[in-house]
C-alpha cells in the first residue's frame, strides 16, 4: 500500500510544555525488563528521569532489584526506583494516579506467561484501570537502542478516538517521529467519519474525503505539521490490517485509542494487538466526556 | 407562606430564561378544579416570545390539557410540552389542538407484572403489619398506586389540606405499628419492588399514596435537557424549573426534588411551596404558592419583552425569519467536526455567486469559508491541474470586541448559537449570545443573503444588543482575499488575487476592491458600502484602512444596556465575464440602492423568492421530513441556477462548496434541469444554452476520438473542454487512470435528452431553432459515427462506461445504447420538424453542419441496430455484454444492517466488484426512468426487480431514481424508502459527504421522484398523462407546474384517492388519466377525478 497523499492538515503548535513522567513497571523478572529500551527512550526524549516501579509485599534494595533485572551500566543512568509495598495493582494505580502526565510502560506479560506471550491479569488490570496512557511491549519485539521513528495511528474517524490519540501524537512530536494515520474501512456502520456512503466520482471524492478526515482529526488531536502526517486507507478486518500495515511499514509504535472494553470491534483489535503486535502499543482511553471531543459529537442533528 | 430567598438568589431569577418547566398541581394551579386562565395567559405570552414551556404532571394528559385549553389553540403551542403520567410520556403540539406524542416509556409485560406484584406485596405487608385496609390502584401508566388511607373523607383531599392529610396518614401508620411512618413505607416499597425484579423502581408519594413506578419527574427533566434544550441550544442556566415540593414532606423526599438530575446542573430551581421541612441549598424558596408563581411568569415575560420585543421604532434586521418550521433548517450550537457540512448546507447563493454558511466573525478553527462566482475558473500551476472555481474574496468578515475583549467564535464564551436557513426567503439567519471574560453578555442576530432580485448583490446585517452592560464596543468589517491558510495550514486552491486599479483606489463610499484571476485574465470588482446605526442614528466609522484587495472599516462606540445597534453591508460583485467596466458598474449598483437601503434590497429579494416558490413549491401533507427535504432541495437548486446567464451551468456541488471543482456533469442535464423545465423554463434554457455554447469543444473532443458530431465533456468547466482528471491516487495507494473522460459517452445523449425534454415541456421553438436542433443533430451524428458494425448485423458501442462506473471499458452498455438509439431517432425527428416548420433555418443548419438528408436518413437505419436487447424469456436487458456471466454478490446482509449505500469498490476491492454483478447506481433502471414508454411493461418490472437488489447505491444519484421508477411500478414501500434515503443525503450525517458542497443531482432526483414518480406526471404528445400514487405516509400533495406557457396546479389526496388539475394561467393544457378521456383545460378550468382502482380514475364534476 502506498501513500494516499499528504493532507498537511496541521498547524504549528507548542507542545511538550506539560511534564511527563515515564513509569516502567517491573515484576522482578527479566521478561518484564524487556520494556526497558522503550521506557528509556521515552524518558530521554521527554528529558525526564525514568521511574522504575516495583510493587510487592516487601521492599527489595534498589540496586539488587535492578541487577536482578539485568539492568546495569548506562541503563542505570537517570533512573529512579519507586518501591511500592502492598497489593501490586492497587499500589501501582495509586502511585501513578497521583502523578500528572504519567505514562506507564510495561511488557504484555511477565515471566509466567513469557512462553505464550499472552497478557496476564496484572497487565489487563493495569490496562483497564490506569488513569493514564499505557505502553505495552511484547517481549522480543524491541531491541536495545529502540527509538521512535515512525508512529502508526489507527483511527476510526471519530472525535473521541482522535482526542485519545493525543498522547501518541505528543510523544511522536518529542521524538520527531513520522506520523502514519490508518483508517480501516469496514462494512459495518461506524462513528465519526468512516468512508463516505456515496462516492459519486472517486477522482473528486477521495481527495476531498482525505482532507476532511485529516482536518477533523486535527481538530481533536492537533497534528503537528512538521511531522507530515499522512493518511492511509485500507479495508478488511481492522486488527489484521493494523498488524499488516505496522509490519510492512516497520512501525516503531502504534497509538491506539481504546474505550476500555474488550468487546466489540475495538475490543477485538485490542486483543489482537496484545497478542500479535510487532511493536510497542500505546493505549490511551477514549474519554467520552472529553470537552473538545464532546463539542464535536454530543449534539445530535436536528432539522426542526 | 413566604419563602426565604435572599437578594442574591432573587437576582438569579431576573434572567430571560428560554425554557420554563414546572409542576402543574400545586405550583401553577392550586388544584385540579381551579381556573387556569391567568396562568395560561402568562404562559402564552412567554411562548409568543419564544420561551419553551414544559408542564409536568403526575396524572394523565387530560387535566392540564383541560385547564390549559385556550393555550393549545394557537401556533405558539409549538413551544408547549406536557410531561404526563409522572415522567412516562411527553407530548408536544404543532399549531393544532391535538397533542402529538413525542416520547413514551413503554413497559414490558415483565415490568407490568413486576409492578403489580410489588404493589400487591406492599399492600399485603402493610395490612399484615397494621391490620388496616390498604388499596391498590392498578390502572395507571407504568405505575401502581398504593392508597395508605382509603377512607371516604380522604378520597380526594385538596392541595391545601396536605398538612392534615400527612398527619392523618402518619397517625394511621404509627397506630398500626409502623413507627418510621411514611419514610419506612417508602423504603419497604423500594425493597419489595427490587425483590420483585425491578432494577430501578421509582418510589414517590403525595402523602396519601405510595407509587411504585418505572419513571418519575427526573425522566421528564432529562428528556427536556437531552432533546428540547439540546435541539435548541439552550444551556442549563437558561432553564427555570419550578415546583412546590422540593423539601421533605412527612419525612419523605419531596416529589419535586426528582427534578434535580445530572443534566439539570446549572439550571435555576425555584419553589413556591410551603416547604415546611426547608429546601436544599441551591433551590430558591419563594413560597407564596401559585399566585407567586404567576408573578414570576409575568416578570419573566417582561424581561423577554425588553430583550426581544423592543418598541416598534427600535432597530430590527431587514428580514425576520419565517415562522413556519417547515420552511426552516436549523442547527443549534457549534460542532467543529461537522462545520464544513454545515457551511455547505447553510450556503446562500443566487446562481451568479454563492457564499458558504461560515460564521462571519469567526476565526473558528474548523471553518472553510468561500465566496464563489459562477463561471470563474482557474487552474493551479501544476501540470496535471484542471480548471476549478476560483475562490473570491471574503466579503463579510466581522471582528467584535467589548471593552477591548475580542469576541470568541466558540467555547464557553458562546452561550447559545443557532443557525437557521430560511428556505422561504433564501436567507441565512444566526442568533447567538456572547459573554466576555468579565460577564458582559451581548445578544447578536444576523442575516445574510445573496439577492435573487439582483444577482450581483450580497447583503449582511447584524443586530447588536448589550444585554447586561454599558461600555465600549468595537466592530470591524473586513473584506480581504480568500485565505491562503485555513485551519492554520496552506490550502492549495485557485483564488482571486488583489489587483491595482487606479479608478477603484480613489473610490470612497462605496469602496471598491479589484481582484484578478491569474489564469483566465478575468477581473472582478467588489463595491462595498457599510453602515452602522444606533438609537440616535447613523454612526460614522472611526477608522477606514485600505490596501490592495483589503478593506477594514472600524467603529468604536459607547453602547448602552438594552439599546440596539445595527450594522448593514451591501456588496456588489461584477466581473469582466459579463461587464466591460466592472468597477463603475459595481459602484453604480451600490449607489443606486442608497434610497431603498438594505431594507429595500431585502424586500425585493424576498419578493423574488416568493415568486420562485409560487412556481416551485411542492407541498406534502403527512410527512414533515419529505416536505422539508423537498424544499431544501428546491432552495439549493434555485440558488444554483442563473436564468440570466447562458454561459454558466450548475456544478455538481453548486456554489455551496469547492468539491468537484465546480465541474459540470450529466448531473445537470439529467437530474437538475427537469425541475427547471417545469418550474422556471428560462433557467432550463440557460443551462441548455451553456451546452450549446460549449459545442465547439464537444466537436473537438469527438474529432479527437476520430468521430464526428459532438461528444460533450464528462466534466466541463467554462469552455466545455474535457476537465476530468486523468489520474487519481486511490485510497489504497494505487495510481489509477480515470477513464470517464474518455469512455463515459452517454453524457452526449443526456444533453440531447434534456434539450428535447425542455422543448417538449415549453414548446420553445426559438430555442429549437437557435440551439436545440443543432444539439440534437450533432449528438446524433456522434453516435452514428461511434457505433461499430458487428458480425451479427447489429451496431455496437464498444469500450464504454455506463452510469455504473464500477464496470469500465464494457461493450454495449444498456443505458448508453438505449440513449444513443433514442438520440439517433430524436435527431432525425428534429431534422424532420425543422424541415417542415422552419425550412429556412433548416437549410442554414444543413449548410453550417455540412449535413445532408441521406445522413439523417441513415440515423433511422442505425437506431434499431443499437437497441438494447430484451431477453424474450426473462424480459431482462443485460447491463452490458457479459454482465450476466459475472459472479453474483448478495447485498442483502448490508441492507439488513441498515446500510443502504456503500462504496463497495473500496470495501470489497475494485477487482472483486468488477468481477461481480454489483451495480454502483441506476443504470438499466436509469434507462427505464428516462425511456419508460419505449420499454415493454414486463421488461420494466423484470429489470427493476433484477437490478435493484444488486445496486449498492455508491452514488448519490441512485436512490432518487430508484424511488421514481419504483413509484411508477406501483412498488410504493420501496419507492418511499428510496425517497427517504435520497432526502437524507445532505440532511443527515452521511459521513462528511456534504463537507465540500451539497449534492445537486440528488436534489434534482428528489424533485423528479416526487413529480414523475409519486405525482405520476408524464408528458405524452402535446399534453400530460397523470397517474399519481402517493406513499403511505403522504396524505396529500400539491405540485405547481408549467407546461407550454401555462401554469397549472395538481392536487392529489391519498384517501380518498382524488386528483385535481387546474390551469391557473395560460392554456389550454391537455390532461389525461387512465379511464378519463383526455381533456383540454383552458385557463381557470379544473379536471377532478377520483381513483376507482389501482390505475383507473373516473371524472368528477
């Protein structure tokens, strides 16, 4: 699949003014340390220290913990260890929830599930309850020295999804990564701006639609012009198409807006990415009450 | 009893609330027998001032309806809503006395059972505990009432005895051992209801009864905010909610406290009840009962009077919006994501120029304003660029500021916003309130129009009222070239750029700005005159800045609270397309209006629209959506055509947007033009003359393909040269060749058909002599040269694209062949007619075209050899050679999902679609629609039944044609469904389809579906055959038509099936119905008939 065209529907924005705190969640296993390159790169791009979070019944000496994880040398630079005591999920959520601008980075699974690569209950719990974006890394998909050069933003065209993609766009901007927007057209009715019902003359409709799609997206997640966001359109099963596209384009990060449910079309896509994503996936929650998004979608048409 | 409201709280009530909701019993009236005349009068006044009134009652509709009877008589009752049966029903009114159900909570059988079981259980439990009789009342909607004191003396206690009633009930319960009294009973009721399976039981009490229900007042209030307030853009703080029982009664929660809901946060609550238990914070306790409430309603009316109904001498806009909702398209609030659609939908135009419905004062982030002048094209510098409409200057920008604070176009500063497209008067109204950071509220009302009486003129008028302040207000009126950046990004589009003109530079009042279109060499002059008036008269501009193409006029004024200020601007555009001296002409035009002013311009514009509507307006009874859609369609089509300019046509998206680059397609000839042939022949003639003037380019295109005659461009701009882009980057990334410009030949026959149809409807011999015959002959000649003889003895049109563009480079497309055959025969007929009736002109034409009689004769020989073949067994016409051999594809799953239209070439892939019998749009069905009489009846039905299920309607042109043909076949449910689909193409969110402009062809198709389909108008010979069939939801329909210089009105009703055809002007007109002998109706005569069977009519006296 080739480029549809550069819509360039963006404006120069001052970004990055807000402080970001990158939390790397570790369960004490080497598997969980596989997310380190991602967390490290994000912290570096944001110019902040990386917080390594370990939660358990009893504290472990920070240095021992890091060494046990195989983290040493350069990896230890600019690292803060946050030891949390108590039930891990509750402790993590409480700790992260109290930090504005938080981003959680963790592997999809820990040691126990390393063989299957399937998400464990901690991952699912954090994903569904975290008050901030969560980046999940499947072990084996990133190498040390990972960097974000190309970010894929699957987008159903709705205002809410566009707004939810904001964290991914912000991180991409900090890393000066290329932005690839993918819309997978399906036969089912969808919210937002899916492919139009009528395409009288495609030579006119498609350029218009592409421009409209990107401009609507820009309204809610402020696409930085210098990243030259490009729109791609595909059809078929959304999950499979995202995976195919990400692999073909050698994408470094997928940013996904997610409703929080594992059912329906979105839920199926999430499950597929958890199981098969070839790169880290940033999940950010679709907030239906988001002021900016609501402005665009809450008012029903009324022709009275 | 007086309340305890403090001064700050009372101040909150001094606000012009836009909706008032209140409990009826106890708040508005003392009891059910009380005379409600006084409260009715005050409510009526409020409704006449635009305030919505929501009456809440625990009982059924009848009681408040009886007490409010005088209120529900007038048209103001459209503002009245009654929420009855304790939140289970909402009724509204449409001007008549009959309530219209708007919403109802329908209980399931399971819920009904649970309600009954819960009430019975409560009764049994209370009887068991107290030993006293307890009764259940079952016959209430969605609830059961348990009577705690079924004693004769307490059978119907008046409101004034509530205190005694509560004491009696309390004593009764205590005596029976229920020490917790009423609260305990309520708790018991709730638990029992849940135990019986009701997840969310609503337990309420009036002291005597405990009610177990599915709804309560909270449902009414939620409906009010979610529907009424949302649709009208009413913020919660503009809602006043009144009651008399917010505080606890007998220890139980007051009924009116249920009106405090999530959506009502911010609304102002007031209680006029005694409230012995006090009220919660935030509720203004006035006390004083219904008498106090009456006073409150009176004060509210006074406030509105001040705001909206100033004395007659006060400034008002030159035009007021039409009162009838069926003539309005409204959009409350702002919705940035869909702003581009609304800018198209609310566009104003007059065929010469058009302006999108963008916000004048806006820096709205999503806005894409454009002023377009018909026929002025330019191309971007890229080699592959094709001409497109050049965007003209923004003529109506405004900047406003109160005490130095610029007005915001969106966000919390915009308290309310409403856009109204007044279809009757062709005007765009806006009304909004702006609050600056310091709380200064300004009320603004604006109107914009493109004059239909004088097509060079645009008018803008703005009324400004400081609502709550006196201070400095600044207004800046700006004209400037179309922006290079929209939404902060560069927009590649041809635009008119500033030019220097010495004469223009010196002009003042009006100021003139000059622009040029680089590629075409066209110059455009824009003369502007702005005025600002306050209570004391005209206020001069404090500063005027001019630069090339830019004019900034600024006023700084000291405004006073409640006073009115009006800004008016007249703008006149002239270009070198139609004028040798656009600068003086534009100036003269504006200066000549000095005496009549904007009011006069608005009056003449309104009169011009009234005249057009008298000839065009189809009225429908029984289907509001259809009525509004037909008017919306006619509005945009009238706005798109310029009967005075035969060098321009109508682009696919009219002048409402830049999509399709202003290019002209077969859409104009086949879909749009028929409406004009029958309602404004001059406009139809101009559209055909555009084709006539572009004949040289059409001849050149035919020559380029090695053919003779005229092949019109698939996409055409000002010259008629082919402007279809040759390549497209497909959404899947593939670079595709666009073949329509080379292969979609049927456009030539479509032009000829439109000319013939126009001539048939108007009898315009001059047109036929000057242009029509040449169009007919040159297009016929093209087909004769394009058809290739085959071994089968037939002629073939190979390598074409029919209307179904999913299948390219096909042979013998049914539609193309059928239309070509018709074109050859009609060309020969035109020649015969010219030969016999206008021999001199015929000789001239023959000489001009180098045409001889033998060539004309050959067309008659060729025509039948091109005819689409009808299978004698199946009666089917194959869409093209080989179509029946393609794979079949079942579209029914899509339709089950409710998706009636879809671009399947994308969703399934082009290859799949090309291999399948999936039809993009009406193709053979289109042939049926146009050449109905030429197809045998069995073929019409068989083809429709075969192709309709295989059509995915990937084009907006398709649904209306299917409605039209289905109606002619008597398949009324199908026809109605497709009509509705066509009606919604622009008026519902069809995935951003309207962002680049409205769908003119679909609108023209809608008119044809109504007139040729439902009204059954069918030209036959020199008269009209009528065979009306109305959809099931339509009770009656009136269609004005023009036929050969006569004006007639067709009126038809569904039950009883009656029809009237009356000639209003001119005549005679021959009218024919099945079963009724053909009659020649003279002016003033009427033919009346009654339906006797499906297609049989009998004449009535």
